[in-house]
C-alpha cells in the first residue's frame, strides 16, 4: 500500500473525507486532482485497487467520471466507499452506483450520504461515464477542458471582464489560479511579456492549460499559489477562486491577494477580478500602495493594485 512511483498502489483515497464518516485504509494513496503531487486515479492500472474511499465531487459529470475511474481501478470484490454532502451530489450517489451495476449499502451521517459497494465482476457503463467526463476540446474556441474544472464549458463573466480591461503587460508575470489558461493566452499576446508562470491547484486544469498554452514563454505548475509562487514579478493576473462566498472562500481569495503581493517586485502590478460582494478592498488597501478600480459590470469588479 505504498504511494510512490515504483510501488503498486492497492488502497486509495480521493479527497479528504471527515474521519467520522469514512476511514481510508492505512497508507492509502491520495488520488484527488486537487492535491498537488498526488497520484492520478486515471493512471492506476485496471483491477489494481483493493479499496478506495472517495469524497465525491459535486458536478454530475465529474462525479460519475470519478466513480467510473474508481470502479475501473478496483479489483472485482474490491470495496468502494463513496460519500458526499446530501445537497452536493450525495442524494444521487446510490442511483449512480446502481446504474454501474453495483449493489449499494447506503447510510446517512452528518448531512452526508455514504454508499459502500463491492466492485462487481462486470460493471456497466464505465467507458461511457469516463468518456463523458474526460479531458476534451470543447466550445467554439476549441480549448482543452474537462468537467469539474472551473467554468469548464463557458467563459466566466468575471474572466471576460478582466480580459476586456487588461492592458498589454510587460516583463515577467504570473497567472494565479490559471484554470485552462484563458487569461494566460490573452496576456501572452503582448510581445513585451518575457515569461509567464501559470499556477493552478487542479491537475485537470493544469493538463488542459499545458495543451492550450504552448507558448515557450509559459511555464505551467500544478501547485498551491499560497505555498509555491515565484518571486520578483512585474505583474500578476488573477480571477481568484470563489464558490458561494462562504468564509473559507473569502479567506482563499484574500490568501491569493497576499500571495500576489509577496510575488511582486516593488512597483509591480496585480490585475484582479472578483465578485463585487467579496470583501477584497480591505486586504488590497492593507497590502498594496495604490489600488485603482478599473471596471465594474454585472456584479464583477476589476482592480489594478500597485505594490
Ligand atoms: C475563479 S477560477 C479562475 C480560472 C481562470 N483563471 C479563469 O479565469 O477562467 C480560480 C482557479 O483557482 C484555482 N485554485 C483554487 N485554489 C487554488 C490554490 N490554492 N492555488 C492555486 N490555484 C487554486 C482553481 O482550481 C481555479 O482554476
């Protein structure tokens, strides 16, 4: 049950389920795309796992994809435990697993549904669910993307406003939380940009960005910007993560702003778009020398902040 390039993984965990809800096997390898450096569930050989505990993701296509990848990687008779908050996909788990041909034991605890199955000898529909959730070229722009990645099948309106507002930039910069690379492509259209580091915590976004952004000035990293950011930059662009504006999300966005401040040289500039209701002005004013609102439309605001 070791997690290393040369070891066979026989037990895995996807995400970080609360220990009161499900216990992964000791030494289980992390396989979530949201944990930088972890193994990819997709890379585990067919029938290699004895057990998998999965805190299932919220989107239907990405969840069915993850469940199908898990069933593919499990050996016949191997144990799959899938759980999710009831209102974030949990109430659908049972039906989804039954559709794959599994006999499901279901329980409820702490607003979660917890389903336990033994992998049947011949599950149904795995290839279809994997195809429906896979990395692909989509939309009119033909960019690579994948269900589960931020705004995977449409341009986010906040990103759109930042794209319209950004002037041509120059020097060395970074795109924090780059997603599939939409902002980066626009930034790299400026010839005076000499280097751009794209960073995202989601491996799927990073894999899509690697295919979308092939400019030799781009460097693409699977990392957490709060821990692993470049230094002495001339500029940073970002549409920081938000979900429902809960307190954790605010702290994450504020963490992005502090990380950008730390990554910039004196006089360097941050271009940021955010939902208008998110409280970023205070942290911007506290950390940056000059903060200028540059656009305000349809619930989004763009700021230019100079260090
Ligand atoms: C609002 S989306 C913006 C994506 C892209 N820049 C765009 O505009 O379409 C925020 C991105 O930040 C990423 N993210 C969230 N937390 C992160 C972290 N701690 N470090 C790096 N990226 C993170 C998410 O995976 C997501 O792709």
